[in-house]
C-alpha cells in the first residue's frame, strides 16, 4: 500500500510537456500561437484537433515555449505531428523535444483547529475583510491607510506634511449590494454538491470548497438569484463534472455576471469543451437557454444577454480574446450611463463596479481639475494683462492612462476646450474613440501610444505654446506608471497641475515621490508638491479604495528661471543660423 501510494505520488509530481526551442525570443504567447497555426502541416483543413486543446506558455525574451495537452493520447499525437512538421521561425529551425517537468509539491498547510468560523464567514473574510466593522469605522481605517502612505511619501520627498490638506474620506452612496460585476467559481461545495460562488478554505492545506455567495454584503440580489439558477441547472447534470481546482479539469468552470442601473443584465457561463463533441455542446446550449430564461422569468430577474464561453486553459479567468457565444440577445454588450453619458459594456471590459460612487469620484476629479490655479504667475506687463483679458486662456485636459475614455468623456461638457487621451493599450483607445463618438463628444482626441513618447509632441503644439492652461489627470493601473511617464510630466512645463487617482496608494508611492523630489539628473524639471488628498470609497467592506491627490507645480526660483531664459536667448541665434529652414517651418505653424 505504501509503495503504491509513493508511486502514485511520484507520478502526480511530473507532467509531460513539449518544448519548442530556437523561437524568436521577442515573440509573446500570441505571436507564438499565430506562428504555430500558420505551419502548413498544422493549418487549414489539415489542422489537428489537439491545436485547439493545447495550453502554451512563452516567457518574455526566451527562445523556448512549452505546450501542455490534457491527455496522454493528445500529447503523443501532438509530439509526433510537431516532429514530422517543418518548423522554421525567422529563418531558424525550431527544435521539438519532449520535456518532463517536475511539479513542486508543497507540504500541506495545517488547518487551525481553533477556527470556528462558518464556511460563509471564511469567504466573507477573504472577499470583504471589513464586513464586521461599522461603515464609519471602515472609512476611518481607509483614511489611516491613505494618511500613512502619503506621509511616508512626503517625508521621503522632503515635503512638509503641514502644507498638505488631508481631507476626510468620502463615503459610497450605497454600501451593500453595490458590485455590478462578479466572477463566480463553479466547483464542489462543502456538502460535495456542485456549487456556484467563491472559493473558500485553504488551497495549500488541500481543503477548499466553493461557497454560495448568498449572505455576502457586496453581491446584489439579481446576481444571487442568477447564481441559484445556474447552480440548480448544473445539479441536473451529474454526468458533467464541475471544475476541480487541484487537477485543473472539469466541464463547468466559471460564471460571469454584470448588471447596470438601467436594468440590463449579462450572464456568461464558461465551459471546457475538451472531450465533448460539437453536437453535445449545441444540445447543452439549448437546454441551458431554456432552463435559465424560464427560471429567470419565475424569479422576476431580467435577461439582456445570456451566453457561453468555451475555454480550455488552466487559469481561472475569462480571457478577453476568447469569443462569447450569445444565446439570448442580439449582441454581447449591455448599456450603462455614467454622469449622463452612455457606455456599452462587454463581458471582460473594464468598467467601475460601483456606479454611484464612481460618479462621486469623477465629479471630484472634475472639480479639482477645473479649480483656478492660484500659483500660475499673473501677467507682468500691461500688454500681457490686456491680452489675458481679451482672450481667456484655453483649458486643455490631458487624460493620461485614459483606458476607454470614461473620465475625459464625463468631464467634456462645457469644462475643457480640448481633451487629449492617451493609453498604451490600442484596444482601449479604439473603445474610447467609439465612446466619444457615441456621446457626440467632439472636443476629445484619443491616441494609442506610450505616455512618455506622446507628451513632448503634444505639448509643443500651437495651442499649448499659445498659453493654454494644461491640467493632467493620471489614473494609472494598480502598480502605477513607470518612471519615464513621471519624467515626461515633470519636463513638460505647460502642465501646471496633476490630479492623480490611485486604486492602491501603497503601490504608487514611488510615483508620488518622483513627482515631488527636487530636480536631479535622473529627475529633471521643476518638481510638484501635493496640495490635497482624499479617499473616495468605491469598495465598502473591503480594504480597497480610490485616493484622489492634487499636485501643483513648484516654480523655479527667480534667479534660476532668469538664468535659464538668458541661456535660451543666447543659444537661439546659433540655432536659427544652423537650422534656418526648420525655424521658418516652425514659425509658420
């Protein structure tokens, strides 16, 4: 018995993969898949079945990729096909080799025998760790977190904390049932029955289960009813397994749900199609559609979009590049309004999950951005004063890391003469342009580019050189932005103020310090100082929050500024002399 158990354990610690070596090291996973599916022996009508069932991993700057198949039969078939194919990548022969990988086995983490929490309480502690606190206490905790992080950044930047307005937190208009999007796991519950909900327990201890979310404070009633319907449907299919987190196998995987304030809803069931025939899948789709719509009508919940997504990867996720097959509805999007503007939301697109609080957040960003900057130098001559009175300065908003454009669009009406949005993700920019066109926003322009490469050209434009007031809104991803973005902001003197929105104040500390530290060779340009900061709570019962911070440019000392201007004047004749044609062209703009 022990020997058999040891052999089984050893077998469980290894997995056979196929290694492709000598690939282009600059290929990412998508590039590698694209190349592989164009190999003549593996494409077109001769494309083998294992192509759609494989899992491929490719690390950046590595010339190797690894292919994993779900069964030994498919593994052997793929290995033989790849060895027989002519594999050439960028004029180099790709080497195919079987690779046996040893999987690390962690020692089980002991379960605390004194833990008397119910399964639902354990899940609540994981997803909403503040659920036991009064809401005022939650806000106080978040305020303390913000103040601690901000104080540390100020101290390291040499900025006096007393000069910064640390404002009281802004509460969410709704506290319970606020989430408009949830992704639910499908697996076995504590009773051994198929369950839809959140993972509970401890993965390393080998003791986990899926817990139904009814009773959690942040999930709305429409989603809870839909969870019950999908769970009941799955339990009518005992021959179709639910996802097993340990073995990474199973048919029913995830359920994604979205709701909007307009009453529109979306329910997407994710399935693993491996080992099932197309006819079986079609039959199941029809049965699921009938079951869900009938039960939803009885529960009085709307169904705008109902669909399925087929995915065979090992990760628990809804990949944005896998299509959704719509069973109910004429498209895979639902509609939402935000600050009076209309937006379409796809299954995996980013959209804030607490609309009322988001409108509070965007209103604050707008008001802070529009506030007159008293630090901008007043006109120093009669001519300048007359020009300022005759032609009020244009206001330009730079929406940096703009995503799908929601912030800029919500601030567009009557607030800014021009809005420039930039984001490195081209798909997000495509959506931003569509959102602007749909809402008849004509003063917004969106560009897909790195912020640090985009800013210098924009801020050399005629309207900026004519003296427009430029305000930047920076709403980066959770980790913040790279140093090059902050450097670009610092070295663009037209940017007088920055409104910085962070969903993780601890992770952006380096960005804050780089904005505020004194000028050095690695941090050129006049620095900014923090004027004020404030928590806006979009995520009650959790540790998460949004922090809004306003930074204002610190002017150079008069002597340094005069010296810089003198050096620029002295250098100009030489420049005009050596680049006369270029200067004439610039002046003609």
